[in-house]
C-alpha cells in the first residue's frame, strides 16, 4: 500500500470515528429531549419533526408535523424509560453532505394506569440549521412471546 493510500485510509477512518462519536452524543441529547417532550410537553411535539416527517406508531401512520402533533395529543399520558440506545451515521449518497443519523431505542412505557410494556423505537434524524429534526419515526410496543 502506498503511503498516499495509507494516509487516505487513515483519514477516512478518523472521519468515520468522528461521525460515529457525533451520532452517539447527538442520540443521547436528542432522546432525552424527545422522551421529556412526549411525556411532559406533548403540545410541543411538532417542533421535533420535519414539515413532511413520518410517524408510524404501533402500525398507525401520520404524515406531516401537524398530523403528527394531532396524533400525539390523542395518546394517553405516558412515562417512558430507556433501556438501550444505539446510533449510527448514515453515510450514503442519498443524504449527500446532510448530517443524518439512525437512532434505535428500547425501553418500557406506561400509558396512564395501564401496565408497563416494552417498546422499540427507531428515528431517522437530520440536521436542519442548528436543530435536529425527525424525518421518520417508527414506534412499536412489544409483546412477550413466552
């Protein structure tokens, strides 16, 4: 391997490591904001979504931040607890230079006086100016199989 090629590979690895570190930090900050909002400030949920954002909530869909806001307003009061968090940058020509991350969360949620249930949620977030906005959000309640 030529020294020029080795230097390029090392540079690419450093750049990838930086993007992964940024994705992890962003995921921690973003999910704290998201679950605080959904549990305590639900009236502000639309601020977290892109204008044309997509929500799939346990098989029910809402498209556009106004419809997403309406959907959240109709849900019962909730308490979410995160158990796991994973994040990765999307490095693809489809997003070009737009900073975009996939965030995966698992945890438990309790709606009003119902029993606590496990959930999984996957976000695709993208930078818009100095804010992170949700492009797509897929939430799914989990049922025990045994």
